[in-house]
């Protein structure tokens, strides 16, 4: 009610001030039109009739001087006298008109000439002198009357100008008051509506990113609280679905892992010739295909198990004194055979020395192996994958210190622009144009980032990485993609600590 009625009241006050000023100005203009203008018109008509009376007497005098008979002059004088009397009307209506004495003198002078009945009364020098005096008196009276009317018009004009100035000053004061009221209302609305809506929007964004932790209680208008309640209901339902999904993945992965392990052991025994004797070249090739497919499925099941464990918030198993270089070489060694079959070479650079780290060796090795495998899968025969380890000073996440940066660079076509925003999301993948990579299930990069963040680090795509849809004229040196895996050297975390893997911190650009 406050946010709606206050502006309405301000507008009503402003409207009242404006209407009052307009009414005052309109009244002044109406008075000017109805009184002064009408009086000016009547005075002008009266002056014109009196002046015509004097002019008729002068022309009659000239006619008599030329010998014109009185019968030709007298009708003109009678006509002018009648017209002047008709214009005067009731003399009581003009009690203070300064032209009345002169007009009355003209009437008396003309009437005496008519009563005489001859031209001699018009040509008499005394009559002529009196007529000239009356003309001068009429002119002076008219000038005086015009001055009075102008003074009254100026007075009305000042009144209208004062009303306009009053409206302007009052309008400015109301505008300032309206701004203050609007600022106070905006502040109040921001506290009661905008801030709760911003909190709800943040919660919706977190839900969209798969972060289902409970949000703080939202206060505000009833409609906002209802919206927050609906968002909370949706969050709980999505959290339940996520829990069911992770449980299902863990159960299925666990059920698949045991038979797959047995199949791998059986294939290994057959390849060693145990129980079946020596194998032919064709049989060896068939077993090799089966072993590669089995290893791929075991790797996928292991990835699902690790992803489910990290998403459930299970603690990572930190091992103090771990060698990051040995870990990288082990991960590369596991992927070299498959890369060699593709005709892709893998180079490792480890400049300088790195002190022992506190890591979950199995998980970090799998993260590096995922990056190497991903780089090799998009590379063509004859191309190279470079794995480089560096020790850098960095302050990511607001925690300055030394960090290990592992960069994996390929010479493939780059990352398509349409998947850059969803590159690290689970179960989202699509083929990369101009590369031999097959479409997977989209878990490798997602798991690698979760492993990095579980250790307090991060995984990111280099901003300067070329896009797969870049133009053909792009510099060849800019082709390919570079992923950077950041790991802290801090050993403050104990093996009992559980990472916030289900709700990881946002990536640091």
C-alpha cells in the first residue's frame, strides 16, 4: 500500500498545484479579455464616433466656405450626432470616462449649429476655436485612457506571471520531494522485494548447475515467500533425484565391475596360452580387440564409481610424500599404447623439481590419464600431445602459494564453440569435427574437474584455445586445445577430510 499510495498522493498534490496555478492564470486572462479588452473596444468605438463628429464639423465648415447650401451640410451633422449619442448610450455607465466632457462639448457645439440653421454658426471664428480646443481635449483624454488601460493590462500580466512562477517553484519543490520519496521507496522495495528475489535467482542458478545444498530462508512479501517455497520444494525433489541417480550409477557400476574384471582375467589367460595352448595370429588379434574393449568398459565403470563417490562427498585418500612427476609418467604410460596405435606421440616435460605433494594418487593419475586420452583421441596420425608440468606461484581461490600446473596440449581441431559452456558437465558430449574422436558418454572431463576441485585445485580450458569452427585461414600454431590442471602443494588437509565434491566451488577464471 505504501509503494502504491505514496506516488499517487504526490501526483495528486502536484496535479492540485498545477490546476490551481492554471485556474489563476485562466482567471487573469478571462478578466483581461472580458473587462479590459471589452472596455478598450468600447472606448475605441466612442473615440472614433467623437472624432467623426469633429471631422463632420470641419468638413461642414469647409463646405460652407465654398458656398455650399446649409441643407447639404445639416443632414451630415444630424447623422453624426445621432451616431455619437447611440455610441454613448447611458452616460451613467461611464461615470469616470475622461473623454465625456470633450464628447459632450462636441455635441453641444454641433447642436447649436443645427439650431442656428445657417452656415454662419459653423464658420464663426469662436466656434472654430472651440472645436479645435475640444479636439485637443478629446485627444488628451484618449491618450490618458489608453495609459490607464495599459496599466491595468500590465497588472493582470504580473498576476499571471506570479502564478506561473508560483507553479514553477511549487512544482520544483514537489519534484524534489517526489525524488526523495522515490529513493526511500526504492530502498524499501530493494530490502523487501529485490533482495529476496536476488536470493531466489541465485538459488535457481545453483540448481541449474547441479548444486542442491539448502539455501537460507527467504523473507519478503507473501508472493516472494511462496516462490521461495516452490524453489525449495523443487530443490529437495532434484536432490532426491540426484541421490537416486548417483545410487543407481554406483550400484550398476559395482555390479558390472566384477564380471568385467573376470572377463579381463580370462582374456589375459588366453593370451598367455594357459589352458588353450599357443594362439594363431588371427586368434591373437581377436583377443586383443576383446581386451581393448574390456579395458575400455572397465575404465568407464571405474570412472562412474569414482564420479559417484566424489559426488556423494566421500573423502579422498590423501597420501603424503606423493611424487607428481611419477604420477604423470604412470598416467602417460597407461595411455601410450593406445595413442601409438593411433599414430600419436606423447611428450612429457617436467622442468625443475617439485617437492612431494599430498594427493590421492589413484584419482589424480586418473584425471591426468583422462586428459591425455582425450587429447590423443582428437589427434590425427603424426600429431603430438604435449604434457607439461610447471611449478608456479598463484593465488587462486584467495589462497596464495605454490601450485602445480599440469597442461595437456594437443594439435587437434580445437574445442567447438557450442560446447564450451557445457564442456565439464556430466553426460554431455558431441563429436568434434575434423577429428577421429568417437562420441563417448561425457564423463572424463567432468571427473577430472571433480578430482581437481576435491584437492582444492581446478581444471580449466585455456582461454586462448582455438575453436573447432574457426576459419580456414587461422594460424596453425593456434590450433588445438590446452587443458590446465591446477593442484596445490599444501599438505594441511588430512585423509579424513571430505571434499565438497557434490557442491564444488565455482571455477576461478
